């Protein structure tokens, strides 16, 4: 084995070798950095699974680096360029923008599954710029663009490796250079999929059609997708195709959050025992906090994680009330969750455009203010490479004990949103935040009900997923109380790109 530029544990090294063997069989030799053209009929499927802290992301990142050093080109889905028969490619995918952004923050060039399944159709004139930026063409002369604009595009691309971002830096809007979206018809090459526990059967079938060689990375202790009876896609693989990482790696100074997560694997652990463990760890380590109140300031960027929808709605209503939000409008800085795109079939291209910009179901969004037209909103999509956009919005705010939601903004069609100050633990999968609040009374309710999923008490699966969303700080909330905010809602913390991408006002789906 060619040792990568990282130290692997025994089980990680075994998993690395299994993946390397799979790649060697399809013409990508990591040991000797040698590639052969892809042949029809070649391919394979593996899953690398393990609990939080077992090193899945570290292994994935090491494999991506080794593939790049071997000459494999990583594709992002935003621009692919001319295909060559001898070219070998890799796509690193995640089910959501937030999950992809977690990988990008660790230096892994990840994109969403949607951005790979659907590919943009570029205006031929501006595609010349994309070809030049990616080294496939000469510097073009484009009517209406100065040399200074092209220089800005090149400088942006050299720093961020994003073609749409570079074109935006040159002063172009997305609607200038992307004329539509089409579903990929031809297979790609090698696909790595992180957070594979979130995949449903349909997504898995789509990926198998697109990628002859597919490697899944996932956590079997998380919650399975809704309507899949507790089963994850890697549970259905043939024997020998699932490689399990069993060793849990700790930071040099230990990790109390991972300690709590893995304690949930003890079969005789009760909810009361676990809560006492949380309190003991919180007494000696500031990274775990037991709080009698929900922090309303933190809710603006890191939602409270709950089990029950009724709890979610109550907390959202309380959040808006303590921030003084009016009943008929949103305040800039309020968090939203995309609930899908409501457009008729004839506007299919606009649906794909919105989804490609990050507005897929479950995406986290911050409201920045009204748009220029009635029903439009200026939005910041958390985790998207180009997060700023304006879109027709249908915002639904659910109220306690009310069947119908209140709708402060309602375009005739466009992107639909729910409030995002609190989310269910199911929807939080794939996301991470620096600090996470877990609403313990909901987990206690699940424990009292005695429900199980895949042979394990449901409260333990819920607690495991919720706890492992925290990167550095876990706040265990014990009471139905909400602390008053210390600062008003704001959007000052949101980064603004060089040139925001804005949908054209004449498009009904914008």
C-alpha cells in the first residue's frame, strides 16, 4: 500500500486497502499513481461505516487526496468541461448543502447529489470563459466584459475553483450564463458519498446508475430515512461489501461529546442514568452544559433539536415572541428551512435552477429582507458556495394548536419555507453546528413511550444523532423555558460574496 499523508489506525488501513483494491480493479492504481482509461463494464460498490469519531471523514479526505495525486480530476457539478476518453474523474457528494459544506470546511471538494444528477447548460458565449478558466481554452474576448472583469474572474477562480463564482466576480448574473438544467444521461466515473445513512432507495438507485464505481460512507447508529423501516441503504449490500470502522479516535484532550454519544451503545443504560452522566461530565468540562433554559440567541443560527413537531412549533413561536417579531412579517436574521419548491411542471427548469442554487428540501436559509417585487425575499443559503440570492417565497409559520400555518409572505409560486429556529432531530442529520442545544424533555418522552427502531430504543438513536451534531459544545436543555435574547436579530454575521447571484424578475419561478 502507498501510505497516504496521514496516520491510519489498523481498521482505517484495512478500509483504505479495500477501497484501493476496488479502484485498482477499475484502472485507478493509487499505489503507483497510474491511471488507465475507464472500460465499459468495470465498476464496484463498497460501504465504509462507523460511528462518530471512527475516522470516516479522515479516511475519505485521505483517499480524495491520493486520487488527486494520481491524476484523477474532481468534478463539482457546476461546470464539467469537455470530456476525454482517457480522463478519470471523482465526485464527492453529500445529501444536503450543509453536509457538503462540512466537508468543504475540511478541505474536501464536495457538492450535493442534486448538483451532480442535474448539470447546467451554459450560454455558449460565456462557456468560453469557463473553458479558459479550467485550462481548456484560450483567453476569450467577450462583448460587454472588460479585461479587468476577466482578470477578476481569473483571480477568483484561482482562489476558490468555482466557475459560477468566477463569472459572478466578473459582474455576471447566474441567469446570464446558465440557461437551464438537464438531467445527466451518461454515466460518470467514481463517486464517494458521505452521510450515506441519509440516502433513500430512490437516491441510491440514481447514484448507482450514474457511477459505475461507488463508495458510501455512513454511520449505522443514526436515524434511517423516513418510510424505510429503520433500514439504511448500506444494510442491503451483499456480504463483504460493508467495511466497519470499530475503533473510536479521540482528540488529544479527549472529547466529552463523543464519550456521551458512545455511552448510548450500552444496552442497560436508562435515560435517567444517561442524564446523570451528562450532569457529571458538565460539572468538569465546559464543552458540555446542562441548562434549564433554551438560549434564544443561539436559536437564530443553530436550531434547537427536538423529537416532536408540537415541541418544535411551540419553541419557534416562543422564539419569535421574545424577539418581538411581528405577526405579519419576518425580521431580517430569522432562520428558515426550505420545505421544497412549489412550481408547476411547465417551470421545471426554474425548479432545477432554484434547487441547484441550494434551495433543496431541508436547506437552512437566513431571511435578509424583502425583495424588489411583492412576494420575493432576499436569502442567504447556509453552506451553499454562492449563498446570496433573491427568490419568490412562500413562508409558512406554524402556530401552536392551529391546523393552518400563518403565511406572512406568499408568492403565487416559488420556494416554500418553514421557520428554522427549531428542527426535528431527523432533519438535523447531515448538519453540524459549533454549539448544539438538545431538548431533553422530548427524549425523555420517547424513552417513556418505549419505542424502538432497528432493535434499539428510539430515544438512544435520537440522542446519538442530536449529540453528534455538536462540533465543540453541547447544551442539554432540561426545562420548557426560553431565555430572553441579549442582542436583536441581525444579518451582520453573514458573509457577502463578491457579486450575489440574483434570479431575474421576469422568471415566474425566481
